[in-house]
C-alpha cells in the first residue's frame, strides 16, 4: 500500500494517562508506549496515535474531528465501553447505512462506534 500523503497518525488530548491507558486497553485492547511524562503512544487501534498532556478535550461540539470505530456487535461494544469507564453521550441511533452511538473516554474526548449489522 502506498502511504504517501495518507492519514498516518492521530493524536488526542488527555488529562490522566493512567485512566486513559486503562480504559482503552480494557475496552479495545489498545497497547501503549510511554514517551516521557507528557506523551503516550498507542497501537492496535487500526491506526497508530498518541495522547498528549492537556486539559482540553476533543469533541464534535467544539469543532473537533470525530473518530469513528467499527463494531460487529454494537451493543456488546457499548457495554464494554461502559464497564471500562466510558460514558455514552448519544445512545444508539439509526442512520442510512447502519447504526451508531457516541461515547466519551475518561478525559471527556468524544468518539463514536458504528455498525452496518443489526
């Protein structure tokens, strides 16, 4: 695959790296590498990325891009997110092509999960 000029990496703000790593590892099996006190990288997420130390949050309400994950079992993924410490901020809804919901991580960053399966 030619990666020239393709999205390669994504970064998010995080107030609490310990809670961030615990949440994403528990909910999605992401793995982490610490790079000093102000940055942690993640892998096993479909695209690599990282979290940088910040009190800001990423949400569609404040104009941030929305990262959308895919699930073959939408309700199961929702339940895992809640059990791992995430908060559902938009319950499951239908749209042309599937269903999705939005959640916030322990920092307050907004993400969504969608499925094209019932």
